[in-house]
């Protein structure tokens, strides 16, 4: 007995001594954090569960909202509500040409770095800043849950992220005020969580299909060592793409739609896709409101929305019509509503739409097995990671490709954060017996004369690593070296990712081939590159922490950090105001709806008090004091309490009598 | 076996450092010694992996994340040397090139090649380039298969040549293997494009 009494106190002391560190999965669609309490990692819960939608809303008044409340704004304010920003991080305009048309918001900026115009055009933000907002939200949640400041974080990145994307992610962490202890590859993190959970030993493939990225890694697990044998994938391939493929298949003329409708169509496609994850359903209806100003044509008194080529003969979108002709009497065609587009999607169709995407995944799987010099029969298992692997269409494909049932007993959306938490614990001096041997996902090299790439570090080399190579002058009396660092597998520099350029000057004039420069690449345990160059005849040195060709320079990050400290209080107030306003709007709408539908339950006093409270709340919303808004929300709550109580009683009574609410309302005489 | 090599490591000949596939050696560390092995071409890969995992547990920077900065830098460079040693010994060609260099034989940029082999590889490259241009992936895959067979054959000869310490023959094989590898890389690139 005494033992039991002593135990809680003891664990509290242990808890207090333990550094407060977390693992963060900064996802394309959702983000979350986890920590190691005693031995096993646990996800950190917040309002509505552990997942924070990776969505940031920038209000015109400067307020910033993150997560679910931001998501609620996506339809009405698509330009100012940023989702899937992970697809933009560390990238330039050139990389994004393909997805640009499908993004509901406005991209600005040059080839060096992408920026997004938000807040009704008043503000321009970088993907790094947007990601930092998500990280701040996760940090705040973790601090609330763990009861104190977060001292460090391991942030996960897709294994296939290149150096620029990794640097940008680290910058986002710094900007959010996090001590980034390590960037960790997502599939590796997932393998850690599985390895510890199941005590697995052997060689596993991790198939990680997220919202916007795809990784496949082959790992060997032996006695706490997790060695990545090879990794591959596509850092611009994910469930988001399937949403787009669905939209393109269902609405051939998608390019004619306005951005808001495209945004709604993509969101609807996602809903259909997710609904089809439920094995009980094999058909789900895709439904979309289409703006009335698109050209339309009538047929037998029913207006079919036109989604065909503008001005040309319309393509009907009603699934009851075949080749433009109704399959039954037009009056039966109830699915054809003005301004609405409906189309049934079966699971078989979804699988068909997903084919191009899944084929790309399969190709990457083939390549990574080849790199690991393994046959798929030699694997001990396949682990599914990422929200997109919830889809039976994806699972079936993986099962067929690898000829075995994949493992998915850990939540594919939580497993990465759990593994990251373990690694954070290890780095903070925890007792976990875990050693991670990760690799460089893409080869690193230097552009040579004629544009060809000389690789210094080959893909799938275990990190940390380094390489040194000597280069000679190309021309007589050449006095400098223009050093262009690139990453990728292609043979020419212009087909690879440009990471950095720098110049080493002061080479004494010599005959071609006599001037020599020694170039050293060093990669640390985060997978980040540092390049050094040394002119060998004079010993002159130049060294850079690769200043990314894309993304932000260190100075820019510093400046943002300074700005954010200066404006931290303002930002917090603005953020709170924005959150309270969203809440206020929700409550106002709900109250008005209830007043209208249940007028019979409303006596004059309560109605008057409620309306006064609503006016007060609206007045507070027009101001800038979030506390005032919060107060008025409470006041409205109090004023409408008797009414709410009546509604509640009636609902309970209706439940007890086994009648529906509608029937109950009719009986009351509404 | 070990005694016939100069234990001070290979000369830091710039030409040698320029060679492809020859991994860097931090501060002249002997990669075999780092893994507790004697330098030899014949390597028990399972034992090599065990040795690497055991040492990684001790040397990995994650184990020292809270150590003072200077110590962490030292750990990082030791960890790098260990990883690089493992990569070098694990793969037969870098391993062979290292042992050759250690014996004082280097492969330069303009080595003479058996003219018959040169002619043959030039023709094969032409055929590959045509297949690639015509997007004939079947032919590319066939050419790749044939070249992989040659690679296996060339590699299979190495243990015997090392046992006989026939450095000249080893060098010739390694030069041939460079051409073969470059050819195979091109096959991969062609198949990736498809």
C-alpha cells in the first residue's frame, strides 16, 4: 500500500526533472505533437483531438487563426486561408508551375522564393512564416498540456525533402520560437514508433503517403538500431493530388471555374474520397454549388448548370443524363438543381482516378528496393503511414504491389509524431535504446563546365557524412571558381535542384588545369549541408552554410524573429480577437436560427434580452478588444439560457417519446 | 595480409582524391581499423554490419546531444568517419579502390584502356543512346541486363586477384568497372525518364 501511495509523488518528481521536449509532425494536411511521459510516447491532445489542421487564416484586420477555426473560413475567404503550405515550403515559382492553377490563393514572388498575398491583399507572407504559425499553435498546445515552456522539439520532414526544404522547415521552427533539436525523416520516425511498440526486428518498407508528399524507405531494425537502407519518393505527390485528379475527372472544364469554386470542388473531392474510406459505402455523391453567373441553359424547365466550355454547347453535369439526354423524364431528374452539380463516385471509379498517382508510388517503391539491393520477398513487413493510406484504394494497391498485407495497427496519422517524440526524448538524454542511421535522400554535387553534375555525395549515404574532391581550373589565367551546389539525380545541373552559388576568388593566374580548389561537403545529422572550398596553391578558403537559393537567408529569419518579438503582444491580441470573432459569429448565427425555428418557445422578455445581447455582441465585435467580445458572448449565453433550457427539455421529451424533432416541432405548433 | 600494406594510409595524391567512388578519409583514419577489421578485400558483410551497428550506438551524435559544443563537434566528425568507412567497405568497388590506393597504385584520369574493350563500350554506348532517344525501354532494359552480367563477372574476379596481390590486374578491372558503372547509371537515367 505504501508503495502505491509513494508512486504518484515519485513520478511527479521524475516528471519535473525531465526536459519538456516534443516530437512534431508538421504535415501537409494535419499537424500534431507527441511527447514521452514515462516510457511510451503519447500524442498531445487539444480541442477536438490531437490533430491540428495545417490551415492558417489571415484576416484583413491582421488577425491570424490556425487550425480548425481557420479551416472554417476556407470557403468564404479562400484567398486568405492557406492550406497545404508544406507543398510550397523551400520552393521557387518554377517548381510550382504545375500546382499553381489549382491553388485558391495568390502566389507572388520570384524564382528564388514564393510568397503568398493574404489578408485581403494587405500582407505578403512566406511559406516559412505560415508554417511557423502552425508550429506556434502546436507549441502553445503542448505547453498547456505539459504545464510549462517547451525546451526542444524534433520536427519531422518527408524523407525526400531536399536541402532547401529542410532548411526552410528548420527556419519555421526557429521562427516559432522552438529549439529545433533535430529534423527527422517521417518514415524513419514511423519505423521507430513501430519498432518500439512491437519490438520488431528485420527489414521493413515504410510506405508514407501524406497530403502532399510521398516517401518510401527501407529500414533494417536490429536491437535498437534503425538503419535506413534506402529512401525514395516524391516530395510533390500526395492525397491532395488525388483530390485534384477527382475534380479534373468529374469537371473537365475546371479551368473555367473561379478560384472559390475550385477550392470548394477540391474540398468536396476530399470529402468524397474520405467518405469512400468507409468500406460500408461503395458510392458517394459529389455535390458542388456552382456560381450562378456561369453560362447556363434550360431543358424542359430544369436548369442544368453549365460546366462545359464557356460560350459553347454546354456539357451537362447531371449524372442522370447520358450524352446530354435525360435517361428518364426530365421531371424525375431531381438531381439537376439550379446551381448544383452532382455526380456519383464509386470506389472503383476512385481507384481509376487514383491510378496515375499510385503508379508513381509504385515506381518509387521499385527504385528504392533496387537501391537497397533487396527483393520485395526479402522484406519482413510493410508499414503504412500518412492520412492518405487510410483509403482502401491505396491499401489495396500497396497490398498488391508488395504481395502482402501491410501493417497499420498504429494510427497512420499519429505514428510519425510518436516516433519523433521518442527521438526528442533520446536527444534530451532519455533512456530509450534507439540509434537512428538515416541517409541523404538525393545526391549532392557541383556543376562542372558544360553544365554536367559531378556528384560528391550519392543518395542513400548514411548521415552524418562528408566528401572532399579537388577541381581544377578550366581556362588559362582563371582567377576564380564559380561554385554551384546542386541536388538531384539528373545528369545536368539545370535539371537538378539549385541549392546555392558562391564564388571563390583570388586564384593566382595559371595555365589551365594548374589552379586547384578542394571542395568539401559536410552533412550533419539533420541532413543539412555545409560546403567549404579551399584554393590549394594559396590556401585561401571560403565556407558557407548553404545559403539557400530558395527560401530565406539567415538575415531574413533573424529579422522576422526580431519583428515577431517586437510584435508578439500585438500578434497575440490580434490572434485572440480573430478567434473570438469567429466564435461570436458562430453563436450569433446559431441563436438567430434557433429564434427563427423555435419562436413558439420564446417569451417576449427572453426575446428582448437575447436581441439586446446580440446587439451588444455585434458592437463588441466591431471593436478590437477580444476580452470584450468574450464577455458579450458569455452575456448572450446567459440571456438566452431560459430559451436554451426549453429547447433542451423539448428535445429530451421528443427523444423519450421516440418522435423526431420535426414531429415534435409540429406538435408544438410551429 | 595486413603487413604488406603501408599502415600510414594511402598517399594524399590529388589525382587519387579526384577519383570517383573513393570516399574521403578524415584525418587519415583507416576505415578498416575504425570498424575493427583487418584491411582485406574479403569481408564478412554480416560481421561488418554488426560492427557498424555496435560502434554507431557508441559514436552517434544523438548519444551526445547534451555534451559541450566542442565535444559534439568531435563526435560529429568521428561519426562521419565511421559512416564513411562503412560505406566504403560495404561496397566492393570503393573497397577495392581503397585497397589498391593503399598499396600505392592509383587510377588516374587518363588511364589507357584495352582498345578492344574501348571499341566495344563505345558501340554499346551508341546503341544505348539510340535506344534512349527512341524511348525503347525494352532495349534499354536488355542492354542494362547484359551490362549487369558483365559487372558481376568483373567483380567475381576481384577476390582471386587480391589473393594473388596482382595489383596491375586489379587496376585494369577497376578501370573497366568504372566504364561499366557509368554505362549502368545511364541505363538507370534512361529508365527513370520513361
